[in-house]
C-alpha cells in the first residue's frame, strides 16, 4: 500500500509541468494584462508566461526612476525583446512622495503605490484588464509592505495564485530558457539605504556607482549599504572576500567610493544577507 502510494506521487518534472500549465491557464483567464516588469527572475517569468498565454494582449511595463540601476533598465529592455512581449517604460515619481523619501520601514509601500497608481491610470490606454506582479509564495513570509499596496489596488500575483515558490520560479525559468533564471535578487537601489536615511538621487547614484565597480570586476552578488555619515557597508558572498582583499583591487574600490561621495568603507564579515536591512525595522506585535 505504501509503495503504491509513493509510486502514485508525481515526479518533479510532472509537478513542474503542472505548475507551468496552471500559470498559463491563470494568466489566460485574465484576458489581457500588464506585467510590472523589473527584469528580476520573478517578473521575467510572469512576462514570458503572459506573452505565451495572451500574445499581443500582454504588455510588460517598467517603471524608471533614480532608484532603478541603469544596468537593470537595459536588461529589462533586452529581456522584453527576447521574450517578444510589448514593452512600455513609464517614469515614476516615488522620489516626490514624502513617505518614500523619509525611508521608514514602509518605503516599499509608497514605491509600489506610485507604480500601481501609474499602471491603473494606463490600463485604458494599454487596453489591459489586469495588472500583475511577480510576487511568489516565499515573499508572503517576509516583511513586504509593497504587497499591501498590491492588495489595495487589486493587483494580481499569478505566481502566488499558482503556488510557485522561488525555487519553482527559477527552475521553470531555466526550462523556458530565460537567461535570468539564476540571477541574484536585485532589489531597487533605495533598499541599500539604511532606514531613516532620506532617499536622494545623489545617494542612489553613489550606491549604483560603487556596486557597478564591483560587478564590472566579476562580483556577481553584492550589496553596498549606505549608512549615516556617508559610510558604505559592503556585503559580499563569503567566497568573494579573498578577491576583494587583494591590495590593488581594494584600494581602487575605496578610491572609487570616495570619488562618488562615501567617506568610509567597511566590509561586513557576516557576508551577503538578502533583506538584512529588515532587521533594523521594529515591527509591532
């Protein structure tokens, strides 16, 4: 009996096949949709699924502002072209929102409110019935104030609706040949600023320049956290520390940081932790 029950369980390939089919059917049921598209693996999979399910009735929309690294915008354009989906860029004004600039723990709420409000205003022009994002099931267990903005505006999360975890997203993206299937998480530049430090274009540019320096030298997964008094706290994968401790590279990096406005540079010995800033947020309850 037990052996028969085990034999009846679907294989991993069959489980992923079912997830793919469910995702396409779910998005097809929307009739038409605009995907909030950031070039991360989650929104890329949703955009690819939307194009497969809806063709010309799907559009990927990228919000552009100082909080989006130029390299991320370039990749969004390239990915949309490779997928075949129509791609629209809109200028978002989150830096004009006091709640966003204040950079309290709810910064992402103000950012997503700005994005989704803009998308709502474009629904008629874009001829879409639904706005969709790339949230997956794993996002539900983290501190994600942006999800509240999505709920307030009836933004759909097809990956959540279909039960995709992050590992499922990556595996289906790999099966579909999406080049970002193993791309590290790449939250917006504002996420690098310690809570309470005002978001300004100058600080965002400072972070972008420091991270770009490292990525151009082969550091694929890196965060340069911006603290008070122009302190840069650098998070790397543990295996990358020896490379950055090379004297010439380290000195060049520190010189670049000072050139763009940082006064101090510190290397975090705990290494890279996605969402490490969340530990500084005091949550009620």
